[in-house]
């Protein structure tokens, strides 16, 4: 696979937030180093998959709120990432809910790195 390392890192960040296995500080550090479009896509995927009806929504959304509340860089990265053409392409062609975490990360990392 062409972008294995990047995919592993993106999946690590997504699953760390999703499962609560990563501290908020560690997540913020990884976000600071990541492409803003990737950050926007990953956090939006989490929001999409953990809507109010999901049993784990409170934990996942709570971690996202804490992350964005405590680290201004996350909000700035999200704003910058939302304006990226890759985000526009994804949102025009796909739905966040149509992908598993692994499939989603593989698609967006390949598009970002390609």
C-alpha cells in the first residue's frame, strides 16, 4: 500500500479519539502536525458516526468538545481544512456514514497524498 504510514497515523488519531485511548493533549499534538483537510475530515467523520442516537455518542462527542475547547489550534485547523478542495470533493461525491473508519482513512489519505 502506497501510503501505509500516513494511513496508520490518521487511523491512530481517529481511533484514539473514538475509543478514548489517547489523551486530549496527545490528540491535539497530532492534529497540530496533520494536514488541516485531514483533521477536518477525521473529526467530521467522528461527528457523523456518533450522532445523538449512537450509544457511544456522549463519550466520543464529549472528547471532541473537550479537544476543540482546550486547544484553539484544533479549531483553526478545522476552519482551514473545511476550505480545502479535497473536502469539497469528498462531500460532493460521498457520505461520511458510508465508510468504516479504515475505508474512510484509506480513501482520504490516498486522495490527499496522491
